[in-house]
C-alpha cells in the first residue's frame, strides 16, 4: 500500500517538475529586442558554433554600448544544441514559445537548419541560418534566409577556374561526411554545365588515415587533368599529403572546407600550388585597398581577434553578417514587427559583409554571387590571391 | 495470462497526470518537452523489460528507435504509404530483425552482450549515415506529417494526446507482462540463468521474446518521433542516444516500470532546466548522475519506495502473492 503511495507521490512530483522545473529563467518580456540563437558550441561542430556565438556576443555588446537599436537594448538568448537536430528543434520551440524572441539567427549545421525550417515557417518568424547547404534557400522559403556561401557556388567557382585553365576531365575524391557528400552531389550535378567530365569518383571515410589506394586508382585513370577534393577537417590534409607522396603531375583543387591555416600546417609542403575558393576574409589584408569589402573585413578581423585572442574564421563572419542584416532591417522597418522585418531582410541590397556583397530578392534568400568567393592558391605556406 | 494487474492505481494516477498537465503547462514549448518525455519513456519501458527484468543489457537500442523513425519516414515519404500502416510494417520489420539478431546475440553474456548490441547500434547508425539516397545522409531528411484519413496530425496539442495514450498503453502492457508467467520467468533469468533452466524455464526463448518486445517499443516510439518532429537524422540512432536511454532506465530504477518513466522524465527535463547554465550544464548533469548512482545504486524509484516501506520483505512477499493470485 505504502509502495503505491510512494508511486503516486513520485508521479505527482514528476508533474510538478515538468511544470516548474523548466520555468527557471523565464524572464519577464520587457523592452529589449530579443535575438534568439541556437548553435553547435560544443561537440564535433564546435569549430562552427564557437566563433559564431563569440561573434554574436561581441557585436551585441558593441551595439548595446552604442545605445542599442531603435533606442532599445539587444538581448541575446542562446542555447547550445551540440550536433543534434532534435536539440535544435526543442531550442527553437523554446526561443519562439517561451523566450518570445523577435528574430532567430542560428543553426550551425545544415541538418539543424533543415530540421527547424518547418517550425520557423509555422511560427512566421524571420530566420537567418548560418549553415552551408543550398537546400536551405532552394526552393525559397518565406521566412528563411542564410548568409554562408553554398557548396554549389564553390563547385561553380572551381569549375570556372578549371575552364580558364583548359581542364576538361577531372577526378574527384570526396569525404563521406555531411559536407563532402553534399558538395560531391552538387559538383556532380553542375559539372556538365561547365563541360567538365568526372572520370574517376572516389570516397573516403571521416576517420581514414591513408588515402593512397584511392589516389593510386585515380593516378592510373587515363585523362585526369585535375583532382578535386570536397571535404572537411583532417581528411583533405591527408589526401593532400598522399597526393604529394604519389608525385601527381596535375593540379589539386580543394574546397572552402579547408580554408583555415590548420590545413596548410597539416598538409605541409604538399599543399604548395593547391587551389581553392574561399571567402575574402582569409586574405583580408592582401586585398587591394579599393576592394569594397576590405574595410569591413579588416574591422571584423581586428575586433574578433583582439576580443577573443583566437584566429578569425569565416564561420564567425557569417554570424556577423546575419546580425548586421537583421539590425539594419529592424532599423528600416522602424520596429520588430515580424512581417515587416522579414520584408526588409528580403529587400537587403548592397550590404557589404564578410561573406560578400549581398543582394537579396523574393527569389534569392542568399543574395551572393560567385564574386563572393575569391580563388586562392597556396604559395610558400600562405594564401595568395589569383585573378 | 490474464490482463488484470493488482496495481492499476499507478496507471490511474499516470492517466490523471497526463490529463491535467496541458492545463498547467504555459505554452507549446513545455508541451514539446512533455511529448519528448513520453516518447523517451516508451522506449525506456521496453528497455527496462530487457535490462531490469531479463537482466540483459542493450547498448544499441537507439538503433531500433532510428530504424522505426527512418522506416516510417521512408515508407510515407518515398512510397506514399499512410502513416499507420507504415508504422506497423516498420515495427514488424524491426521485430523480425530483433528476432534474427537475438538468437546469436543473447547467447553472449555480460561485456560480450554489451559489445554485440553496441556493434549492432553502430552498424545501424552507419547505414543511416551512408545510404544517403534513402536516408538523406548525415544531414537527415524531412518527414511527411501523419495523416488520419483526411485529417492531418500536426502541432503539440494533438501529439500530446497521442503520445500520452501510447505511454499509458505501454505502461499497461509492461505491467501485465511483468505480472504474467513470462514476467516471472524473466525475473528468474535475471536471478540466475542456470537455476531458471533447472526449473524448466526456456531461458533463450524468453530472452529472445523480451528483446523483440523492447525493440518494437523502441520502433513505435521512433515512428512517432519522426512524424512529430517532421524530421529524422542519424543522431536519433547514435551510440550516445543508446547510452542516454540506458542511463534513464538505470537512474529511474531497474525492474520498475514507473522507474523507467521517472528516469525518462528527469533526464529529458534536466538538460532543458540546465540550459541556462551554459558551460556548467554538463558538470551539473554529471554530478547529479554520480550522486544518484552513489547514494541510490538501485535507482530512484526502488530506493525511495524502499525507504517509505516499514517492512520491505513483508510487502514484497505480499505483492508477490497478489501477483500470483492474479494469474
């Protein structure tokens, strides 16, 4: 009998916990403009979420120090969703329903973003994603925008350069992680438009430590004029090393996924001559002074690096662009009315950001063209701009 | 086996809680948490039958959840099946898979069994990650909403009642199973397999049965999760999800159906309640788990109910006798 009472008591306390346990921190919605964000600050995608969150914090503080937006302070509400689409969904519900934010900037990975798009559209809340996949904005969703370049653009930029070099048939070796897989699909679909034939198509796993077999196969394939390696993390560095060891005579192309100094350090001398598309942020100081982006890039880079003591990355830049565009849209809309802010974000035109110069429209919720990517070549262990 | 259970009181209380919760919860976010508690609890109830009663560990149960989720997603999305048949066929497929796997796997004991189920879970997770044509790969895929004929099931308000009803059914099934000859045979297996076999219990058969049942619980929960979230991703089937599920069962209390529900409730709420602590979240989470395990090694529900009992042995004997009388 007592046992039953215990069960009842426990069950009742369960109910109480559900009702009360989470209500901690349920702050009174007052004057500040609430900017919601959910990012992968810990876990395997933390290299994305960490600079993104730091950037948002730095610039929200900066805007507040300057008097806020429309005379109101900004408040950043953040939840760490690690690498989990389900956590992202719950975080977004919380931001919308419980925190009652005015706009959401977030979603470090494409999976998280895709998982929350239905919620954003149902809630009619302006949403700026910080993830790469082209599927986020193609087809266009009414309330969803994004700032980072797509993998499709990277493919186009690479193929454009190949066309200039007269390269007609290539070999591809792709990582099987989310990034490599998505980009491989985009490049395969786009290649015919640039008259490029993929004559060998190899893959490697995210934890593989030797890609010599795949590269040997590519080397023995006739007519390979260049090797393209869509991938992320340490995989491309190993591919580059093996590529060097096998003494390939053809050029190697990497993606914007390796656009960090770490890649050059890992791949060592084998990375000499490797070409890749990347955002201008990487070569901010090397841009000519008349480049319209230069001032923005240098300012973001010095602010970020002095505040965090970390090296700047393009990912934090995406968060910067998202925040600036939202703030500008709110100023133009004269308030935080969701529909008006959304319309104003869509009207963003000529915004100069770290990712490029943004011209959004009703049919383009990214607003970047190929000029947003710079083609880089690695020379003497450093990035150099090629025309 | 009769379908009558001496402690229907607990079930009634649970039903009352489920009935009044929506009027207490302030908004849809809390409803969402409640729904996720329900879905986790269903998996844990099944897993508890395996861990708590049959004494067999599974470190791959998220694999079954993932199969349930992707099965429903693919059958409704790619083949245009209605949601309910898709869910049932998926559950049947998972049952078959569990049945085929169970015989070789459940021959193993202790660490080896843990390793085998762990391997199974990881294989499922790899398949979901790599078969991108069907599963959308590491980024996951969108799922069609559940349709009941012409009516589209959408939103927390509707899903809450569906999951609530499913949870009650799961608890009821579990309580009945435990109180049936199967349940007693399982407990005998847990106590000592050799002794159970000497007493004429076909241990392998019972272990296989309960493995299949718990896999089906996981699959059905996964199917509902897929339709509710409108999205599936390989994380649903990841190794860490499996560990999380086992932790829920162990924290709530092994060999206690309500323990599984309590464990699922606490471990679903805790990360939400701690989300504001940012960096401290993981430390506080770990600390709570450690303290529970040190001071309540049997889990919350069994430890607390033992504390409130004056003479545990007597009550145990009584309830045992009652249980016996019901069959």
